[in-house]
C-alpha cells in the first residue's frame, strides 16, 4: 500500500513547481511574521501593570471636566485625604506627580524626570526593587530611589545605596533604593528617580495639599486608592460624585465644573483618558486595527495557498487517483493534504521567526514600543505557536483536502475533474483578494493625504527652518544673554528670540471673568521680543506703529472680548480693568494681528495677547531661525547650550517647529503608516498570488487558446480575452469595495473639521489595483498567445 504522506515526494513536487512554492512560502512567512510581531505587541500591551498583586483592588481617581470630551487620568493629591476619611473600605492611598530636579553630576547638570510620590508607592505597587528596603526606602524626605539605568549613568554601577546626590539648589538626597527601569507600566520610561511628594512645591504651590482649594493644578497628580479584599469600589462611583462637591470648588468659586471618575488600575491603560506627559497610556483602537489587519494579511496568504493548491488539483488528480488505486482511502488523501499544509506552515514559520528578528526594531519604532521575541520561546509561547500553526494548517488544507479526496479515477481519465475545479474557486478568491486590496489601499491613500493636509495646513505663522530650545531653569540664570549672543554669532542663525510661549505650545493660558460678564473668557498670552514676530512671520492687520518698551498686540477675538473696534488706537477700559500674568499695567497698544492657529489647524481659536518687550525675564523658550541645513545647525546649537549651561538640551519633544506640528497628530500618523505598510504587504502578496494564478490559469486554457488560433483568432484577440477575464474580477471587486470604503472612511474623516475631498482616492485605488492586475497577467498572456497551437493540441 502507498503511504499516505511521503515527505520526499512532497519536496519533489515543490521543487518542480517553483512559482507555487515561492508564492506560498514567501506569503505565509511574511504574514506569519506580522502575526508574530503584532501578537507580541498585543501581549505586551495587555500585560501592562498586570504584575501588581493588588491590581484588582487599586483604583485611580480621575476627573471629567465640563466641555472636555475625555476624562483626565489624574486629579489632585488633596483628593486622597478626603476620600480616605470618607470611605473606611480604603486601606491605603498613593499619589504621585512628575517634575524635574537639576542634579549635579561632576560639574554638569542633569535634568531627569523625577516621580514625586507618597511613601506608600512600593507598598501599593509591586515594581521590582533591585536594591534597598521596600518598606523604608521612601520614608524620609531626603531619600531618593533611582532607576537601574540612571544609577549606572550617574555612578557607573547600580550598587549605590547610601550615595549622596545634590541639586543645583543645594538640596541633599541619599540614595536608598534602585528600582528596575519602568517598563510594562503606565509610568513613562523617561522617569529616572522617585522622591518624596513634598518636592512638588518646586513646580508651584498649586500641586500641594496646603494650598488646596485656593490653588489647584487640575488633573496633574495621579491619585490611587487601594480598597479591602472583596470590595467593588466601582459601585461607589456615584456616591463619590455626590461627595466631591463638599470639598472641591465649583463654578460659583470661579472653577470649571468637574466630576470624579473611578478607573480600575487593570483598565487604566486602555481607558482612553487624556494622558499626562509622564504617563504612557495605550491605544486600544490601534491594537484592534493591527490585529484585524494582521488577520487579513494571514487570510491573504491562506487564500493564495488554497487558490494555488486547488488550481494545481487538476495536475495532482492523477497522483491522488493513483494513490486510490493502490488502496489509499478518501480519509488518507485528506490526511495527505493536511500533512502538506502543515509542512508548508512549519517551513514558513521558521522563515517568519527569522524575519521577525530582523524587522522587530523597525516595527517597535513604528509602534513606539520595544518588541521582545523572548516570550516566543517560553513554554506558553511555544504552545501558542504550535496551536496556531495547526489551526492555520487545518484552515489552509481543508478545501484542497475536500476536493482531492473526492477524486474518482474515471473523472481524471475523462478530464472532467479539471473542468469542474479550475474556475470557480480561483474566481472567488481572486475577487475577495481584490476587494480587500482595494479597500486597504484606498484607506491608506485617504488617511495619508488627510494627515498631509493637516500637517501642511496654513496656520498663519512660519514653521520651516524655525526651531525652539526649551531651557527651563537654565534660562532663568544670568547665562541666558551669553547663550543668545553666541547663537546670534553663528553664521547659520538668522535670528533668535526668547519668549514665554510659542505658537506651537499655545503660550500661557489665563481664564478670567471680565467686568460685566457672567462667563469666563480664555486668553492665550505671549511675552517676547520684536524678533519673535519676524521669525514666525506674524503680520499685522492693523499697525499703529507704537513705540515703547511694552507693546501689546491683539487678535480679533481678543479685540471682541475687550469690546474694542479695529479702528481703536488705545486699549479699552475693559482691558484696563483686567490683570494678566507678568503683563505691565499700561502697555502701549500696537494693533491687531492677522489670525494664527495655535498648535494645529484643528485647535480652537482663542483670544491672543502678544506682549513685545525689549527683554524677557525668565523665558521658557528661545526660538531660532536658521538657514542652510537645520539639522547641522541644531547640532552646533546643542554644543553651545552644553558649553554655556553645562547640561544637556531638553529633547523631550522635537526642536523643529514643523515637526512639532506633526507631533500633534502623532497617533493618527502612526496609524496611517501602519495601514499603509499593511496595504503594501497586501498588494505584494496579492500580486504574487495573481501572477502564479494567471500562470496556472493560462496553462489550463492552453488547449482552448490553441483551438481559437486554429479557427482564425489573432494573437491580440487571444491576449485581450485572457486579460479581460482577470480585469473583470477587479471590476467586480471595485463595485463591492466602494460601499465598504465609504462606510468606514466617511465616519473616520468626519472627525476632522479641516479635511480633503477624499472620494477620488477610491477611484485611484481601483485604478492602481487594475494596473497591477494588468501587469501581473500581461506577460503570461503575451507568451501564451504567441505559442504554436500545434504544440498544445498534440499535448492534449
């Protein structure tokens, strides 16, 4: 009896059908690579903060502000004191915020992000403490816990318990612990140390409990409560909302109306809350898109395998019929096909793992996450891979097995089996592939051009060749003038302007109640020098040619708020009756600026006040206009900054103004790049499948082509007929894809008030797929139509 599955025989078959082998192995390997990488990414995302043993009993107290679409993850530290007293089921609380300490390091200054936390931090959370005592490492005000990497950076080792650290302001700390670098948690990876919460006063009195409720940094502090075992604190959320107004000031006190929200720690990562800069919250929508697209790419490869295997069934029918004659059962034939599918998947898996090692860094950068392949080789990872390969093998092998197990030797002899199988399945799969390819390509095109439209939108100020340097405390020193002089002496620098606020950061917000108004009005304030206006190209609608040390410019909304007219030459009494942070009492009125959009084209228009002075005390930022290569200029500016201030420049965000606009849409751009990447992969896999399918399809119709030529058809007529068949599938796919694209993209693009005319890109996507399909079948059609008909008639 002939064995059911012969590995040598199968490899012989693969070697004789190189196109079949290449398309299937490459397609499955690429798709499995993406499935592996996205699976590891999802594994990492859903594991965030699951390491804490009390995670199911810890809740964050966030805030929902009126008129804000999303709740804020943080609230205020003082909230914890009131809640602990009100709810006996709360065992302990922990609050933390983040700031920077200027630490002295061998003559230089380091500006690490430092968590300012309650002493209960290591009692509530199970972060791995590599050195020190969890119970006592934060119980003294001058204690500091360093992350492992920061300890090595400062001291060259993590054996640093007891080492002294001093700040520029002569604050003294003693190292009492070393914690593993923050990863797999909502706490950002840039956090380098933990100190006592009382140091939040260094950032302003609005953070501390002592000044609550007179001064509140709303949403700036993460506030966590840990409840007793068996307590479902979510049931208390409505009660907490009723309790909150008893201590939190409301609109009648001049504050925005807020409502507390409770968020379980194990749901916080994907809660959709507004992020704080020192937190890392996830994007469930992105993970869902990745998972869906990975499944689609995998299905593409499986379709190619099924499609090509079924297309080959006419040739392999003789082999299966022979097996049946030698005693092989239908079940045996089916098992044989499953075995072949399993071998194909295993071969592709080995290649996929190798590709995953190569492309993991790129995909990690795209997703802003380090992707480790280590979980693949854990017992659970191996079990998941094995189960996955078996399932894929079954899905890929079931249709070919069903068809070939029904082979009757008499059908093979008559030639009727080929006629029954060679057309239907290939048409269905090719059409489905084209539908998905057109849909993904159209979505990628629409999303890409919409993002480009937003990033390149006219904002009313110049962005190209402008860069900003954030100096923080460094700019409060007397070295600022030295830094500015050195900048202006650079041949690459055209101008430099210190300021409090820039058009991309929005400036300083002052929300005040003007005389006679019941509502509050929000103003964005900027204090800067005359070069600022030239650097950003901010022009005047009305120029009063004012002179003096302090000149104030307004935009139209500010003009309206102060009940002024465009023809006014002086500030109104309504302005004189108001007070703005760091503004003089009687500035000169300089006129009205043309409208600018702060941050991005989608930002809400605000009333803008720009105060131009000769000198800016303690500026936040220096804007530099460069010429030539901005990257080379920035490298030299960094060297000057280090030389003057003895510290590294703050690179927490891009220094280039045009890139800062892109960062506003960072999540959307990342999603667009991912969709575009997968659309490209889908096109490649679809193209390979189409080339192989057209080859087998034309081979199967060789006798028909020969007969048509014998009866007078020309080569061009035959070519047109063959090509038209495949292009018809694209046409059908386009008709099916259009309503799908319209359904998803009309909803997606409606969230943007400034948007492109998007529907033409559907047609472009259809044309691109049509051209790709034409290119895929044109060469084979040309060869087939040019062959001598006698050759194929003889073979038949």
